[in-house]
C-alpha cells in the first residue's frame, strides 16, 4: 500500500501499528502468490461496527495494474463480509487531492460495480 501511494505522490497518515492502537478490529486483506512471493494487492480494513467494515487504504503492485488486482481483492472482501453477515462494506473515498481524487475514487468504485 505504501509503495503504491508513494508512486502516486500520496502518503498514508498513520502506520498500521498506530491504527491498531486506536481500533481493535483491523484486518489486512491481500492477494498473494506464494510461488512468486508477490503481494498483488492489499487493503487495510477496519471493522467499525458489527454490521460495517471500512476499507481505509488500498494498493496494488504497479506492474499488475492492467489486471485490476484491487477489484478482485474488493470482491473477496465483499464475499468475506457477506459470509459473516456484515451488511455494509465502505470502500472509502479520499479527499486529499479534491476533485481529481474524487474522480479516481469514483472510477475505482464503478470498476468494482459499487453503488
């Protein structure tokens, strides 16, 4: 996630340890290939309420961007939520770059078939 954000000139405001010190239920979801030892995509998810999971950060390895690994990861997180009766998956929206960031986020959400 950090490398993906750095490549786009963005930072993540706090470390995973800092986040875990504030919130108990923090999960790191990922798509990993043990044969090549590559994490294709990752997300930091927070179980904010019994019925809601919030994904606070997403990232992927740049060389696999054409394969949309984050969309596949989002599908897996959605299916995990559904299997545990979690009604709401908030895939987040960034606001650090204003309108351009919003457009990128909206394009991502549409690629994941979010509504």
